[in-house]
C-alpha cells in the first residue's frame, strides 16, 4: 500500500484507500493548534489604523479573559475571535466560530460567531447605513448577555497600547489543550450550558 490512493473519482475508492485517507487526515488534524498559532501570529500583517495590531488586540483580549478568571474555552475563544481577519474580512466572526465549533463549549462558539454584530453597539452610529443595534436580532438567545460581556470586558476594551499584555507563548499550551480534544465530543460542546466569563478573583489573585 502506498501513501496515495489510486482512484480518480471518489466513488471508485476502496475500503483500504479510505482507511488510509482517514489515517492521514487524523495525522494532519493533529497539527491544527500549531497552524492556528501561526495564523494568529500573522495578524500582525492584518488591518492597520488602530494603536495596536490585530495580534496585540487578540492577545490583549485573551489576557483580559484570563485575568478575569475565565476558563480555557473562553480564553482560547477570546484569543482566536479575530483569527479570520486575514482570510475573511467580511465574515471573520463566522470563520473563527467554525474553527472553534468542534472543540469548545457551544456558548463560546455562539459568542465568537455573533461578536461582530454586538461590537456595532460601540461605533455603528458613526457609519452611514450601519445598524448600531444589530445585536438585537440575537435577543432570545441564552447566550445574549454573555456576548454583551464578551465584547464589553474583552473585545472593545483591548485596543490599549499601554496594557500589560501576555505573549503568545503564554497561551500556546491552552490552544494545544483545546485542539487536542476529540472533535464534536459532547463532554466539551455542552449545548445549553453556560460558564461565567469572570470571577471575583482571577487566577493571578489566587
């Protein structure tokens, strides 16, 4: 058996060939965390004009989440919420959510997917034709207030060049932990369950 299938149409493949492809896919997927960290680092090449780069914004968001005592799902969600900027500038929230969906709590994926609509509450009034209240279409979701807090505490607040932001190396083990999980495992997706975004004393105070 070689490391390449012989078929030219999927309908002609054999069990042996598909077992080979399944094994190769699993081996490739095992490197997801490292590829995401590389993509995150490339956010330094992304959108300009702010006082911080998109990478610095992402790290600052995750730092605030960690210092708030948020769990690893929230911290990784905050870290990667803008990772789609380079490849999907008009739907970056959906791309980031798709990356996270197989591995983290549904609550986190929902907030990452919706965060761009919620962020408009801070600046939509300054742009013609933009609905500042776009987040209202999400009212009724059990995660609505979670996304309000996600944006208020971590996203909109993380454009401060003087903030003591933790480096990407600090968060790398958390990314590796999350993306080493079995995909779509109910133990981690936990539909309908909520975890707090912040605690009275974060990890640095303990």
